[in-house]
C-alpha cells in the first residue's frame, strides 16, 4: 500500500517536473477535452479564417463549444460505423489549401508559425473536416422534391432552389440532432479553463 502511494507520488512529481500536466477544460460524457486541445482549436480556427491569433477567454470558450460538437459527432461516427477518409485525402486537402491561400511555401510556413501550428495539425484538421462533412451528408442529407410553386421556374433555377432547400434542411437537421445529443450527454465546462 505504501509502495503504491510512493510510486504514484513519484509519477506525479515526474510529470510536474516535466511540465506535462494538461488541465481538463471540458468533460463530454466520459471523454475529456484538455486545455491544450481548446487552444489548438482556437489556433486552427483563426489560421483558417486568416485572423490574428487571439487566445482570450471568449475565444477559448467558443472553441470549447465547437470541440463538444465534434466529440458528439465522433461518438456518433463510431457507433454508426461511419468511415474516415484516407490519409492521402488529408495530403491532397493540405496541398489544395496551401495553393489556394498562399503565394508559396515560405508564406504558408510563416502563417503556421504565427499561429503556433504544424503542417501535420493543419492536415489532421482538414481530414477531420472531410470526415465531418461526409458524416453530415450520409446521416442527414435527404433529397427533397421541389415545391409545387417552383414547378413554374426554369429547370436550372428549380435545381438550384432544390439544392439550397436540401442544404438548409441538412443544416437544420444537424442543428436539431446536436441539440438533442447535447441534452442527452453530460457536459461539464471546468470554470478555471476559461478565465
């Protein structure tokens, strides 16, 4: 008993000395989201939005809310056996993003450095976005018939209108599902993480 306590104390002291301790920011069901994950989400969001880095409490809280939704989606994907994209899709998405948003590799790397990110973190985020979009399409997308009033519209306009209606419906369904998932899951935000 005493030996176990000494071993536990030794591990705690070693972790503190190494600076490895990462506080829990949010608990979603039985899954923890750490402060470092929240900070990474802020960095990624501001990087993709082309905004300067701002790690204020409000930004961290918004990031934590997004991570809660992501955790709920991940859990549903596991339960439903939804597939994850291949690693090669992450590489392709990273190259495409870089080419569309930066003059060259030096500018891209400078932006990464300004936000405290690595290429691998950006690639994983792009891969996650692809997985979440597939999940949304597979789980919520439904083909809707054009309303009767739209029958008088030209075919091209009718098609665009139906696409917008379906997208709105998918977004609405996703929002309803997330609200329900949140209400059925214990979610606890740790106060100290957002001060």
